[in-house]
C-alpha cells in the first residue's frame, strides 16, 4: 500500500502554482496528469486516479497544506514501434488535488487495484 505522508513547508498557493506548472500541457513538459476524481462522503474525502499498468510501490502520495500530491512514473515498453495511433501516456505523471477540509492523516489509506489508485482521507472530527 502506498504510504501517505504529511509534509509542511510552502503555503497552499506556492504549492499549487508549482505542481500546476509541473503538470501543464506544454510541449516541452514530459510530465502528464492522469484522469482523477475527487468526491466526499459523510466521513471521508476520496480521490481516485485512473492509472493502469502500475504497481503500488510506483506511486508517491503526500499531503501538504490540504493539497494531496500524487506522482510516479509509468514505464513504456522497450521495443521500437511504428505507431498508427498513440493515446496511452507513459513516463512521469503528477497531479495535485485540493482537499476542502481537515483530515486525519493517521487513519488515511491508499490502495491500488484494477488500474485505479484510491486514496481515502478520513475527515477530522472537530467538536
């Protein structure tokens, strides 16, 4: 299971600006962003990333200033090919998702199954 690490440091805007710059669709950038869903239940925030062809150890997941960062690298096949169509992206990827409320990182979990990385961030209970 990928570990979820809480980091501190740069403020929210600096963090978002940095990751958005890194995952931009500029021609010179080799970093891409996989399809990502974020939703909320009564007890948790859930982030689901569609990224087939990986292993659990291939992901880095961290939470910093209520921004969830997910990154890794999907390997390409080593043989040469003459593509007729190419839509499957390989290489480094990264995404950043703003989490709308406080979470209990100690109870957070991540699971990679059937081509989806699912991160569950239990809501912090405030009284």
